[in-house]
C-alpha cells in the first residue's frame, strides 16, 4: 500500500510496516535557495534528524519547466551530460539527533533568465517483514532552488481590465508580491489589507479580482515586491 500527498512543500508518504503508527521526521534549515551571479556557485542545506532512529536520506533533483503556469513540468535530472545542478551526497545516513549537510552546486549561470529547480529530500526505508500491518509516515521535503543570471532584475507592471488587475513580470528573475493593500488615497488610514499575493516568475503574469469598492481611477493597489533578499514597495494605479 502506498499513499502520496503534497502538503505545503512536503510530500507525505505512508508505507505499511510491522509496528504501531509512527512518524519519521526530519527538518531542513531552509526551503528556498538562491544562487547569485556574484557569489560562489555552491549552497548548503542542513538536514536534521530529531528521531530516535537512523534517518536514511535520498536527494533528487528536478528541473522546473514553465514554472508557475498550467504547463509547469518537474523533470527528474539523471543524465550526467544534462545535470547542471548537483546535490551531494545523493544518499546519506543521519544518526539520531544528528545533522547532515547536503551541498548544492550550480554548474552554469543562465544567460536569459533564472533557472528553477526543486530538490527533494526523501526519507527511505528498506524491506520490512510484517506479522501485522500498520502505517509509518515518511515526510519528504522539497527545496525550491533559483539559479540567477547576470544582472538579475524583476520588472512588474499592473494593468486594469474588466474588473481585474493583471501583474506582469518582464524581468529575468522571479519576485514575490506580498503585504498587499488597497488604498483610496495616500493616507494610511484609507488602506485595507489584501490577502492575495503570489510569486511571479520571469516572463509570467498573475491576475487578481479588484477588491470590493475598487474601480478605475479610484485609488491604487500596493504590494511589497520581495526578490529573496530585499523588499521594496510599489504602487499600481487603478
């Protein structure tokens, strides 16, 4: 029996074993990794095992094609000639209450726009003999990895059409729209918080319905634009 479910960047795997229900836990010190053109092409992710048993870890690299769109694909990279992002070691044993550093190494700097990867950190178990069935949950995590080009820059513009606001990122890196507000004037008390927000990848767009009471020529929408290191506020007139 096998079950898989995506939960906030974690894959929840259930495997039948001969014991009472248990949870194989681990944690990563970060879930998003940035490779910048002015830094060394390596980044480390620390995996911790707070369990009382050994953690058998396997890493897998997936290249993300058409990120953030309905056509998004995650392609497992296994051909040595095509591997541009390394994760070492590929397999490891982490002792109880221990840690292991997994090094990610980028082998190229993109020319046009950033490359996007997902690296899966997956706990594995060996063959088990069972006199009775039970469930052990194995939680796998995926780290989101961005390899940035020379002169990284996002460029976000907003366009109002048919009661919706479309934000387009014509830059070469992704940007996160967060801490949104709708304001009817420049006074802070005129602003209401927006729950909507998202990551817009390079060359992609995101559409949101206008907040209640908003209309063309009536105020502006404001977002904090976060590039992974800094956040700047940008206003989009209606």
